C-alpha cells in the first residue's frame, strides 16, 4: 500500500464515498481510496486487494502517511459515516464490504426513507470513543497527533455537536485564533482577520447566525456581531497576557482539549455509568421499536424518587452494547475499585456470575444529580419519565443480543418486559 496526505477544498458535488471511489474499478488489482480527516483534508491511498483489506491493515498505511507514532495508534479508529449513521469499525472489519452493506445497516438502524438511504458513506480516520481522556492529556505529546485531535474537537464545537456555554465557546474560539494567527495581533489586525475568515471560523454556527425573523436579524445583526467580536478579542488578549512569551502550539492545543474534556456534551441528560442501570428489550411485534431502558435517581418536589426512561430507537441495541463495553472497560481498568466505592454493584455492572445472584436489579445508592442553569447540565424535566418511590424494585431480565450488530438476526429472541412491583406514577 502507498499513501500520502492531501488537502482539498470542500466540494458539495463530492459525496465523500469510499464505495463510489472504487466500485467501478473493484476488479482491478490496485484501487485509489480517500480516508477523510477533520479539517478539510484526506489521506490518499493506493491499495491492492481492496475488497478484502481489513481495518488493521488499512491503519498501518494511514498511520505511516500521517506519521502517527505507535504509542498513539489506539487514540484513533476508522469510521463509516453518513448523515444518518456513524459507526466505529473494529480491527477485523473490512471497510469495503461494510460499505457495500451500508444500505442494509441504515434500514436496520434508522427510520430514514428509501430516498434518504441512497446516500453512501465516507471512510473517516478519527478519535476512538474508547480512548481514555486521561491518556490523551498525559501521554500524547506529538504535535501532529494533537492536531488531529484538535481539528476534530474544533469541528464538533463549531457545528454544535459539543454544546457549550458562552464562556466556553468564547475561550475556545480565542485559542483557535491564537493557533491560526499567533498571539501578537493588535486590534486592527484582529478586525481584519475576523473580516477575512468570518466569525463562524471561531464561534459555533448557531451563535454567529443569530435568531429571529428577517427584520430582527437585519436590525440586531450588527450590534450582536460587534458584541461577539469584542468578547472574542478580550479572551484573545488574555491568552497573550497570560502567556508572556508566545506559547507553543502544543500548549494551546492541550488547553483547548482540556476545556473540551470538562464538557459533558449531553444537554437533556448526562449520567456517569455508576449513576444508572440499563437494559435493552427487543420488539414484541413487527413494527415495534427496540427500547433502551435507563434507571437513575431523581426527585419530585423534594421527594427522592427513581426515574425510568424509555428510549425508543432502532439503535437501542447499539447503545446498550456501547454502555456494556464501556462498563467492562472501566471495571477492568479500575480493578474493581468502583465496586468497593459503591458498596455493591448494580446488575447491569456485574460480571455474569454475580448477575444471577442479584435479587435486586439496582446497585448501591447513588448521589443525586446536580443541575445548573447551563446547556451542558441535565434537564430531566424536559424528558417524559416514569417516577416511582425508592422502596419499589424493578425486576429486569438481560436479553441476549446478536454477537455483532453487523450480523442480521434471523429471529427476535424472547424476552420478559420490565415488570414493576407496585403502581407507577407518570412524571
């Protein structure tokens, strides 16, 4: 395999499709493939035997092209992505074959129409969701690797995928400006840069676009933009003042990533794994949806209650598997320390041998959720949950799941729905 990195401007006519790039030449011995990165760039690879190449084999070529050291290889993964679905691939997966099956995956995991499903995926090289944040901050020092992580985080901030409060987006925008232009811009140079690159290059799109109708936009746009630019300039000056001398790019990137790590990224509900119990149930009848059940502590008018949230989604199976993997990963890394801290482990967090011995479907008491007037804090009141007092118990059965979400289930396994002892009051 041969590879090199190339930059290119965004092209609305390009469907960013791995399948589209190679389908017409699948029978040839060598095919060209683009592996997309954040920051409007891609790695161009020429591959032999594309139909059978695995993620593990593809990774070696991409890491070589990007000069990613072996110590940081676990920080990244390959993803198949389209507007309807994004899936992180495993080392044994064959991207080309999965790309050919993409429409089947969309039918299985989304409710999109046949017309929407026609769009094909692109192959991306981006951060692995299973890479610990602690390692990212403490062990990665290579500037090229940090740049890849930074570009992804920046894209997520600007597109609103990482929701954050004004003080966050302003400081992050100032750090991006310092990375792009240095820390020595005066007021005039700052204004020129913002005019040329647009405010949307540094602040989230929903912030720079404003809100309201046509007349309110025309009337308030100028003053609003002036205020945003002034706040950005003040934060930028803080970087220049606090740094003393011009800071190294790696320092600024670390600061950017560290700020992103403090954000929970979930607006309606954010829970740690030790703050919830979960379950996944299959449809009882054709046409019904998969359900992900979440149980967590809450309160109503000052009375401690348990909240039960039902999430209807074709991706419930994916979400349940993701939670289970993260819990197992956390348990393995901490060596059971979490179990000692909580007193006992909930059924959803126990090893298989202990699960059978559990009479109660829940773990030890967990701390109450703390909520603030912020978009990054839980807003349980916006969710339609079932509430019940703490003395009631939920009897749950962990259903079997397919070995892989890429393998179609031939028949839906039987399961028992969640049973509640006592009446439920809707919150």
